[in-house]
C-alpha cells in the first residue's frame, strides 16, 4: 500500500506489477486482473519509461489470464505488450541504451510465440519471434542516416540514460537524484525531433521485413531452418521450409542441456591438455563422440523423425544453444556434416538481409591480412598457401594498417581472409577480438563500421564465440561483422591449433575457387578432416554464420 500510494509514478507502476504477480503466484489471478486494470486500460504516456511499465503490466496481465485458462485473452495482452515494446525501442536508438532498457523484455516475444505455436498459428509465432530477435537488425539497415539524425539519436541516448540513473537513484533513497535527470519536456522535445528527422530520412521503424510470407521466401528450395525457442525450462523448435512451418516441443530441458554443455566444455579443456598422447586421444574421442551423439539424439533426432533428413540446414539458436557445434552432432553414427550442409543465422530476417546486400557483389576485390606471431608459426604457411591459390587476384594488407583501412572503407570486396591471434573476453566481450601488432580489432570497433564485404574468414581462435545478453542481444566478433555489412562469416568457436587452421583454410579457399558456395566449401573441407580421422572437436571449431549460398565471382 505504501509503494502503490507513492507520488513517484515509476515506483507505483513497478510496485503494482510486482504485487499483481504476487497475487497470481498465490492463486489469486482474478485479484491480479483487477489490480492491473488501471495500468493496462488504454494506452500509456509517450515517454520510454512509462511505455515499458505499461508493457510489463500487460505481460503480468497475460500471465494472470493464462493461469485462469483464457489463452485468447493472454495472447491478446501479449500482442499489446510487444507492440508497446516495439514502440518504445523506436525512441531508444543507441545500441547500448537499447540493451539497458530492453534486456528484460525479450521474454514477452518468446512467451507470445510459444503460445501461438501451441495454438497452431505457426506463421504468427515465427513472425513474433523474429520481431523480438531482430529489433537490432531492422535498425542496422539505417546506415545512410544524416549527421543531424545521428546527433539527435546520441542526444536522446544520453538523456534516457540520465533519466534511468535519476529514477534508480530516487528509488534508492537519494532525494536529490531526481533533479539530476532531464525533465519530461526535454525528453519529449528530443523524441519529437528524432521522429521528424527519421520520417524525413525514410528511416522510421517498420515491419516490412517481417511479413509472414516473406519470412520464408528468403530461404532456398532445399533449405530447412530450425528456429529454436525456450520458455522456462522447456525447449521447442519451429521447423521451417520455404513452403511450411511445423512445431515441435523437445523432451530435453534447458537444465539437461546446460549439463551437457558443461560436459562439452570439459571435453574441450581435456583436448587442449592431451599434448598428443595417443591413449588419451582415443579415450577422449570416444567420450566426445558419445556426447555429440547424445546432443544429436536430443536436439535433431525428433526433428528428423518429424520432418525428414535435411539436405541444407540453417540453425537459429537460442539461449544455451549458441555456440554448440550442431554440424558435429552424430545421427545414425555419422556426423551431421557428412549428410548435409550446416550453417547458422540469428534468424530468417537476418538471412534475408544478408541476401539483399549487393555492395559486396559490385566489388570483386579479395584481401588477405596475416599477423606474424611467434605463438602461431603456421600463419605464414597459411598466408602463402591462400595467396598462391588466388594468384594475382588477392591483395595482402599490412597487419599494422588493417584496422584503419577497414574502418576507412579501403577494404571492400567479395572476400576477406584474416589470419591472426584471437581471444574472447568473457567478462567484457565487446573488447574481445583479433590482435594486429599493438592493436586489437574488437566487436566494439567493427559494429561502428559500414562494410561492403561478401565472405569473411576469421581464422583466429574464438572469433565465433559469443555472449548473449539477457534476451537475444548477441555480442561477438562474427556478429559485429555481419551487422556491419558482411554477408557470410567463417569463424572459430573455440581455441584451435594453428596448423589445423592453416590446413582447413587452404581447403576452404580451394573449394571456393572451384565455384562452390561458401557453406558447401566449408563442409567439404570438414569432410576431408573426417576422412583423415581428425578429432571432431578440432574440425568442428569452424562454423559458418550468415548466407551459406555466397559464391566467388570472377575477379
């Protein structure tokens, strides 16, 4: 009563939603509905904070309706919630500010998609899930914005973060905190100016990429996409082809999957410590194969039983599935890449955006950059082999000048190969990256660039490793390259020996030069490693993200 009677609107809204959830948890869903009425009737005020409180109240309303068995009312409330979140994100344009404001909001999209899937409206479920996953991607297309628009975005980001600090400070008992934040009038003035500039630039938030039918039209005729989603401890998958969508709830729980993931990380750590001992090699391989079989049976076996074996698989992971080597999962005593091509994408919208990019097809230039590092003696061999394969069609860029050349748009074309030492910073992933002398090329650097690149091969350790901020905000070097404009990225999921990397990359480029699409080119290189008896945790470290159909043209 004390919280809900406060004069602080933010505190009242948060307290009311929290109290309603307490009622629902205590079996009093009807009381929760009554309490939420004033917050959910009609529309919210225009400020970003008020819209978010409105959205959270609608989510609580949906939970109460679901508890009472009224799925239609629950779905209707969730649709209103995701519409509010989409409206709000249009007012918070900066990436860092969006993560701060929306890191707890992705669950509304997943819950709605799950309920729609269970109700049989599978195209609607896919559409909602893509809306939630790709609020970032839809805005990443806005690379031609004016200086005034960019400056206004930055100003609004600053004001919103000041308001957030002030509101949180006031809640913590700092009576002077409120005076440190911007006034409502200041926010409304800048928000209005941003909307006007966005309309003038033709960049207003839109849903044109999320039409139900066009989501599937980005796929090739032989492609199957597995779009995973998780709710609570449950895991489900939308099985998508160009013609249809099927829904399947998997038996494995997220807790069980997490345990298997920890076991995989243990196997990787063991692999690094073996030091070539053959006895340990044999035992470790048997353990790894057993684990990859368990993962294949749990995550892919039910899909194949329902929809048949795919010939070209696109994996759209969620939560704990990011970074798992689906391409190495064992099905019927074969690794998956022995029977089909496998690639990864953050969603069907992302796939469609990659396939729309034309800048990389205009420029036929090819580039290689390689660092000289005593810790990686095979990089020289890798560079010589790849330059030899491409002959005079590839230009080598000096490692010391590469980050600047990339940022200035001097490196643009159909192919970029990068051979350098890579490292992932678990606690600060934006500053992971590749080392070039005394400089590190990080996701933070790359995401600010506007790239015109087709295929990018990042032959450095952990270049494909990522961290998922709550929801689906993915931070990794390969994701930064994709968002900045590249179409396809070959990267490394974990630490790999440079001798293997050199061998694999030479085979990949040989296949590309024979006219093979990049997805198939990587799979063929991996199959050669399988044929020679290489350990699966070696060759499976390499994965393709983005458009697997990209080809090299005539230089």
